[in-house]
C-alpha cells in the first residue's frame, strides 16, 4: 500500500469527520462542551462509546495476542460486561442525583478538597498516559506506512496526529464527540467485519468453514481453569475485568462524561448495559480476525514479526491481500484510535478546567470559554510530548502496558470511591494524597516479590484490585466513625 493511497484514505475519512463535527458543534457553549447539554440520545451514546472504549491498541494488539494468549482475553471482556452492570445500577444513579459535571466532585462532597484534588490528579495522570499510549500505536503504524517512506521524522508524525484530534474536538467537546464517535464506531465495525470476510475468502472459507477453522484452532482456547498461578487463570481475568471496567469507565471522567450527557439516569443505564453487550461481540470479532491472520500466515509459510502488535499491520498492508483490506485496515485503525484520543482530550480538558483550576466556580461564562480553549491546546501539547517519550521507551506489547498502568493509577481511585460509597466513616481528608501515593508503592513491592512470597503466584491485571484494597485500608486507618 503506497503512502499516497494511505494519505488519500485518511483525507477522505477526515473530510467526513470534520463535516459531522462542524454540524454537531454549532452553538456549543460550555455546557455543550462539558456535558452535551444533557440531551444526548442514549442509543447514540451506547454506540459511540464502543468506538471510544475500543481504541487503536485493541484494533492492533488483540488480533496479535491470540498466538500467545488464545481467546483468554475474552474472560476479561466478560468481566467488563459485569462491571458495566455494576456501574449502571450503583454509580450512575449516584452521579445523576448529585448533578455532577466532573465525577470527582463526589470526592469533595464525601471527603473534602484534598481528596477531590487527589482524584482529579490521579485521573489526569492515568488518562494522559493511557491516551498517549493508545495514540502512539497509530503513530507507529503511520510512521511505518507513510512518514518513513517519505523520510519525515517521527516528531512531525506526532504533531500531525495530535493536531487532527485537537481540531475536531476544539469547538463542540462532548456535544461533537457523541456524533463523531458514532461515525467512527460504524467505520470500525465495518472495517473489521470486511477484513474477516476478505481474509476468509483468501483462505477459501465459507461461513461454515470460517467458524470450523476458528473453533478447531489451537489459538481459540478461551477458558483457563487449570493453574491458579497462571496469568490466564479464569478468575484472575474475570474479576480483573470487572474491577478494571469499574475503575477505567465508571470512575473515569472520559467515559462517564458521555454517559452523563444522557437526559436522565434511566437512559444512561440503558446506554451502559447495551454498551457492555456490544463490547463482547466486537472484541470477539477482533480475536476471530487474529486466528484467521495466523492461520493464513501458517498456511502460506510467511515469517511474521516477533511483536504481536505488528502482525495485523504487516499482513494487512504487505500486499498479501487485496488492496481493499489495506484500505479497511487504515480506516479501522484511525477510527478506533481517534475515537479514544478525541474522547480523552475532551475529558482531560474538562477535568483540568473544572477540577484543578475550578474555573466554572470562579469565572464568568466567557472567561471559562477562554480558559477552556487554552487548556485544550495545553492538553494536546502535553499528549504529543508524552507520545514522543513513549516512542523512545517502548519495549512491550502495548495493550499489556495500558492495563499495567491502569492497575497502578486507577487503583487508588477505585479504593477511594468504594470506601466513600460503602463506608460511613469520616476520613481525614489531608491524608488522602498520602494514601494515593503509598498504595501503588505497596502494590508494586508485592507484585515484584510475589513469586518468592506467594509460592510462585504471578500477578496479572488483578493487581488493580490489590491496589484498590491498599487504598481502602489506608482510608480506613485514617478515618473515624461519624
């Protein structure tokens, strides 16, 4: 696939995206940017959320994971669905009752100002790192396919990629994202489905043959109940999925910002439950695609890249399939990646403006608009810098890096909200920052030494639960009964 064809594909895609953005962002005020004026249709939000939740990391990494992990990731996805039910019936009614713009305002009401600021900064660090890693994978693919053949340095790739995200989220915020993410989700699902169709055709498989190959494949093993120390063990993955979803969606300003843009909490619950079901189906498509890619490479005796993250880009754009597969890969990748990045940039702008600067409490409407626009530019610049640094340090499967970071940064948030909702104790507010720092440190120490201290036990994504438990205990220690 030539760099020119890739650029034409990207240009055509963003022409449609900017058209949708300009229509939906008209007359958007601060309420429209921060909360979509609380008028978003729940079914549109549910569909849009898929594009934001399934990022470029998922698009590239999940198909490449099946060689080493089989379908074990589906165990975690099932946990995601359960987590979304918990969010729907525990967190959403609470947030609507308090009429929150930022969900971290709950911590101020429950504990105090120090806890509120701690939650906001935890989100800021978590989301900035997570969004940068997700957008990094797009930059890597674009560098390989476009910028490197044109002898353009990586830094200009980053500026181009982040700049596009900034442009289409600049005006409308959440009000725009609901509709642009819906378009991106549509492109993502169609791209994956058609890639499966064309690759199956290349293998000479009809529908029955396709499902038979996947069912009988050595790479499609899903449930692992044999070894409790194995990182694929079902209960590790399943419960990690539940708590990861609660932390990274229910306690994440990015994901909840769109959910809270629905008209009422009943509509938000419908959105959350529907999204949980759809997420299982879409992730299953990615894993099916992975089996087909490895089956094709094995049949044709193709030497694949060592990193699983590079397998799908290598095969999709390497001339092994019809050109349409390359085009669909690019459309699917940018749809997934830019949905997540645009959503994250809007949420970071909202949280920094509302939580850290507290502008809406102190400034007029016009002053908040001016501050919000400056913060939006600043968030884009910081994201670009982080992406460039990640490029210098990258040495692991990207999706594993995302969840590892989430377990350390979202863990204290999960512990704080859990304590606030289920305990009646009054916490010493000034100790919250200390608890948020010491919890990940203790978790890291136990994680590093687990094989020696716990008879060979290896932590996986369930380290988030451990981190939250340390935070919960820390808050309990620095609390007293009302």
